[in-house]
């Protein structure tokens, strides 16, 4: 089982949880979507699942995607659906049919989640207008996802990681005397890494995380292609400057100049369509 990656869709003032394990099948919170209509999302979801056309849709989805789906139990529900006495809940549906398109999660961030195909159908039932707001931000997430998974982005992320080794070797050989404690050694590495973060991104890793508590990965995982290209060069250049015995203040000034120059060059040649990163040069 892959690592669960969580994110949030922002739709017309409503935050909607979403998670995936493979970046292909996203599960969106029906509980959050239902809050657009009522303060009792459980009742809204159960009311939706009472409809015959909804049961037929859920059954068709399962038949297309789930080899373990139980068709006999589904047929029984389909015959009863729509009647006044018919009731349905996510738990009842899952346990009776072995459904995988709807998931009930317990805990602090629990609730009812559904595959994006099903969640969009539910959102349309809630409000066609609201469904459009959800789709708009969902597409934004998918576009961002695709950029992160692209060959060029991953290639430059790997180059950055390789240059990181060059960077840490230079730190080890020049900035870490043998008398330092393990805690002091760790601080030295982190301090140098954060210096590059400040030069390139304008903030430390902790500041970025505080500003983006729900973001996937770290600051460098969220970097654009241009930023990764520059970061790889900064790590190599900083290693050279360390070997030249430049102090950190001198290195920051030289690295800042390189950052501004390279970002401007990359933007000029339009290597990609990522948003422009604004970096102010330090003229003090």
C-alpha cells in the first residue's frame, strides 16, 4: 500500500478534504461537500443514497472497477431503492456489497470519502453551481500534480539531490571541527541548507511549513522547475565558496547575485510555464 497523500480543495468558502495513494484515484470528502447544504452532513449523504438512480450509479461504478463487488446484494438494494421505507448509509453499502468507491474513515479527520467520479456526482446533486467550484480547484490540484510528476521536474529534483551531497561534503570537510557534538553538527547542516532556502525562496523551511501546514512534502518538493535548476547550481556554488573559506555573509551575497541572475535568464528563455518567482536583490 502506497503512502497516503492528503490535500484540500477550496470551493466557494468550503474546505474539502482529498487524499490519494497513487495520484490517479483521488478520494474526496462527501462529508465536507455535504456541509455546503447542511450542518448534518451524515443525514444529507444518507438521503442522497436513498435514491434509486444513485444506487444504480454506485452499482455500475463498482462493476466497472471492483472485481469483488457483490451483484446479488446490489440487486436487492436496487429493488428497494426509492421506497419510503428504504434507508441506506455508507457503512451499510460497504459492508453488504464490498464496495470500494465509498470509504468511511474514523478518527479526527474521518468522515465519508468517495472516489472523485462518485464525489462529483454527489456534488452535482448538492448543487450544480457548487460542483463547478469544486471542479475548478480540483483541476488546479491535478495541474500542480502533473507538474510535480513530470520527467523534467523529477530529473531536476534528482540533480538537486546529487548536488546536495556535494554541498554536505564541503560542509563536513570545512565547517565541522571534530569537537562538535552531534546536535551541533546537525545544526550546522540545517543552517547551511536554510541559508540556501532564504536566498532562493525568501524564507526558512520552518517558515514555509508554518505558512503551508497542509502542503504535501517540504518546500523543495513544492519548488518549480526553474527553482530546482537554480537550487542545484546554488548547492554546487556554495560548496566552492565554502572550500574557498568564504564566511556565510560573503557567501549569501554572492549566492543572492547568482540567484537573481539565473532566475531572470530562465524566465527570459521561457523554459516552462510556471509562475514567475519574484526575488529582490540585496543591495545593502
